[in-house]
């Protein structure tokens, strides 16, 4: 059951003023003196009051909020742009609009934009959380009865719905594929170690290494920012390893593109001199040179599923937590060194 929210009446009682005075402060009215305004504002901060602008407008119009918040951790990664497109297709067809914001992995920014979205009366929230997000960060939303769907990254202990890909099996398939091409020294490149996605993908890497009879060498696990620049940095470190790798599975496609950049900077050609496999299958993967072998998770499809789940909860008027883990598939292209004929072997894992 949702906990009761702090009301204007609570603020008025704590500040020793009338309800109408509090309302005037919220409206920014010049009829309220500076000292009274400061006192009321201080009480609101102490009690954690969130002014719902959207709800105030809706009370006047008698309508229901048709706004869905979408907050992602890195909009510079085309994966999240594609995910947002998938969300938009679904919410728009249902008559909603999405309020999109990027946090750039900042927890403070995430808190600010979520607070702003609550002020504007969002009906629900789709969140790809910043690093370090904890269940406590989502608790106020749950307590207020606002449906939340976490996408891509899970938040342990949070009583919210989630949509993610099968990270473990995806990397398992990538490693197995490189082994089938003759590679025995395979690196795992990119990603932040303090995220659940990194742990799940690393688990798949290690499980595949054991299943394929490879020696587990932690030196071949090279973490970095999950970006193109991070991928270039990671491949440089990997190539400096004594008895280094001949191929790599990458945390995501952005890291894979960066790894290809780093290889070329050293006079090595991806797919010919070194095998590269990504994860995501963003739009650019197919048109890259060489075309990127990757694990396809269908970013737009993930966005559509997240939006459908959120709208179902909004329509039901309750937020019962559900978990969706999407299957993935290996898409074989040229960056791994396989022949073009190998594309016929693409399959779901």
C-alpha cells in the first residue's frame, strides 16, 4: 500500500500558516512576504514535499496526466537513443508523450530530473539507472504509487518492474563463437565493474571459458568506460599484455567500435588481424567497416516492451513488479574474421 504523501495541509500546520498562504507560496505570488515565503519553503524541504505542477493543472481540467518520464544514463550511446524511439512508438500510439532526460551517469542529475518529472505529474517512469543507483533511490516513487520500469540495468532490492536482455547467455555465445574460429586467448573489453550488467556479462564470459576448456586469465578482463573512447583505451591495454589476446568480446557495440579504432591506430585490421564481437546490434553495426559481429538485443524492441509494461501498470492503477528478460541472438558479420557465408548461421541463444 502506498504511503500518504505530504500535503499542503501538513506544510501549513508545520509552518504555522494557513493553507491558502502555502498555496500562494507554491504559485510564486507576490502577496506573500519574504520571511513567510522562506519559512514555508524551509518546512517543505524538511518534510520532503514535492509540488506536483501537473496534478495542480489536472485538478483544474479534470483530466488525467498523459506524460511518461524516460530517464537514461547515456544518451550519447546510440543504444539508448534507439530504446527511446521504441518507447515513443508505444506511448505515442496510446496518447501519451514522453518526457526524456539524460543523466550522464550522475546520481545527482538523476535525482533532479526525477524530482522535476514528479512536479509535472508523470503517470509513470522508465529508467535506465545511473551507476550507484540503489533501491532507496526508487523508494519514494514506489511509496507514491508511481509505476516504474527499470530498463537495461537492474537495481537490486528495488520493488519495481524491469526489462533487460539475457546478458550471460549473450556473452557465452560470443565467446563460444570465437573459440569455434580457433581463438584461445579471448579478452573481455569494457564496462564498469560496479554495475549488474557487467557482472552478468562477465559471468557469461567466465562460464564460456570453462565450457570451452580455456584458461581463465583475469589479465584478459579489461574494464573501461562503456564508450567508444573506452573501447580504444581497453584494446590498447589488452594488446600490451604478454601473450595477449587474438580476439575480444566487448561489453557493448560502442566499446567494439572503439576497439576497432584502436586496432587500426596500431596498423591492425579488425576481422583480419584481430577478432571483435560487440553486444547490442545498434543500427550502425550493420553498416560499419568491417560490419560488426555482435549480440543482438533489439534496443527498439526493448523500449517497446518497457513502454507496454509501464502502460499496463498505469492502466491497472497499480504497480505490481514484473521482470522481463529478453532473449538475444548472435549476428555473425565480418569483424570476427568469419567468412561472409557465416551470416547464414545467425541464431537465437
